[in-house]
């Protein structure tokens, strides 16, 4: 396979991208962007046209995607970022490339990748280089999504089940091999806590690179699952009574040369520096508003506010608390120099999730925010004893209201984006409320 193994320099211009394509047998490019609701959109362009595409962009009707524009708006142009090129491991004639949406010769401020890029620049102005890793969980279901595809995967506590993992060896191996070839440095794969649920991990990276990889990983996993007659879903809670799909984020901040961890200080509590503690303070300060971005669907709140699952634990937070190496809280500090945010779920937009982490954390540093005292209890069994911890939103409407009330966070993410996202999520909530459910019929028909 003529893939870049992650060692050579990535192309930086359209001409370099074309030369890269010619050297690697690439005939077509998928010029891709992610819309507000997390759907990935693309146009297929021949290699012969890629130089012009990198200059002028591929044209899209923004209204045909989940962006807050009308049919009367001018074309949205997706301008490829040549450095993001990924040759499809399962179809090397095609390469995927992330793009930055432009409209009327200006960056489209509501576009998720643009939101993140702006915050990366702000962090750099503060002399900070944010790095993150993600832990995406997903289910492998029947093609219609109705049930776990593996009929033998029925244990009460299926987490780390080696037989169930090996029964999906061909698919897991193909995904992991692709990440190895791409230089992502994957390091472990496992069967997770619900029947039919898996998680795959790769090395942390600069926050924008992690978001690009996360977007591509979701695309790749779905495509390859279909090859094996399966349906991969990152839906937060696809099966009642089972653990939901989280997407935990591990966060650290470095000096601009990437050599010194600005979050690490062995003399401080849990090895977290004053700057790291302030960043964490920003996460805690804005946690209720973060939920709309990290848990962006109606279904998300069936994960973070779930009753105990069949395995015995939801592995999801429902309150704003932090701790040391303890998985029952919203944030844990598993070791010096980093912390894990356990709030996000599988529906989180790869770019917006990272953007809101930066927005909250940078605000925490600017204001020297205090995360408050940590809690080391088992929150699943003793959480009811904690009286002063804010509860996370109970549903999507509560999350919309919490985000709308956080004027500082909205400004940090951008007013155009924030207004567009609130508008779309409010429409989504209203559509959900207008949906007639079987539960209503079963429980109120005879009242």
C-alpha cells in the first residue's frame, strides 16, 4: 500500500497535493466537511482538478446540509486543507481531505472546523498548544439497527470479553491496520461494557489533528462495518438497559514547541499545575453549557441520566464533579499532566467537542478559575450524599437553555455559530416533542 506512514511531510499546497496523488496512485479526492449536526458531507473531485479546488473550493448548497443558511445564500465553498490528506486504506484510488468552508470570500464562522481553528489560534496567542486524545465507543448491530449482530454476545458483564472481541477480529483488525498504516499509533482495542459495543484507541495529537482523525475514524468504521454486513453506530444510547456510547476526551496543554507539558507539576495536587487546574476550573465553570455540544441529541440524555444498566453501571456522569483516578465522576485526573472529560458521547461533533473544551479551558486560564475541591467517593452509590454539586441537564431543552445563558462561552465559540446551533437544536427539540410515541399510547389511551 502506498500510504503515507505518518513519517513524511504532508502536502501544504494544491500543487503538492496533486504531486502526492500522482506519486501514490490517487485518482479522486473526497473533499469533506462536517456540518453543524455532525454529518459528514463530501464531493468527489478528480486529481486533475485538485489544484483548482484548493484555490477556489468545491461548491455546495449550504441549505442542503445542516447549516443555518437559506436556498438564497451564495454557494458555500469547501477549500481543502492539503495537510489532512488520507488515502483510503480500503480503496487507495481515493483520498479523503478535510476542508474549511468559505462563503462570500470569508470563512463561514458557523462551520465547525472553522470554529475550532479560531480557538486553536487563540490558544497559540497565549503560548499554548492543546493536545487531546479521544476514546470513541460504538456498537456493531444488525443492518436495520434493531439488535446486537453477534447472537453469542449476551453476557451480563461483557466488558473485555475476549471471545466476543475475537469474533469481530476481521473488522477490528482491518480498522486497526488502517490506523497503523496511517501513522496514528493505535495502541489498544476492546469489547466494551455493553453487548455488541467496542472501543478503539490511538495516540493523542494536536487538537485539530485529533478532530480530523476522529471524523475520519467514524467514517471509516461505518464503511468497513458495512463491508462485513454490520451497522456501526456511535448513537449515545442505541439499546435500552445497556451502557451508552461515550467519547471520553483526554486533555493536556503544552508549550508551543510541544516538548513541555504545561499541565504537569509534581508538587501540586494530583500532579496538575496551576495552569492545568485553572483550565479544569473553566471546564467545571461551563459544564452545564458544555453539555449541549458534548451531548447534542435528544438521545444523549438517555445516557447521562440513565438508571443503572444491566452490567451494573452506566459509566456516564450526571453531575458536575471531579476526582483523581476514579471513573464515577465527570472529570478524572488519572495521572500527572492531563485529565479526562467523561461527559462527551458518540454523537458529539468531532470539531465542536474539541472547540468547546478549548473555549471553556482558555476562559478558565484567563480568569484563573477554581475547579473547587475534588471528590473521591463512588459517585454511583454515594452521589446522593453530595448536596452542592450541580446536576447536568436532564434533557436537550435544559441543555439548550444552559448554553444560551452562558454568554461568555457563546462569545468564545462565536456568536454566529452559537445562534445557528441554538436555532437548529431548538428545532430538533420541537420536532421531538411533536412526535407521537408508542409510550404515550400505551400509558394514556385509557385515561
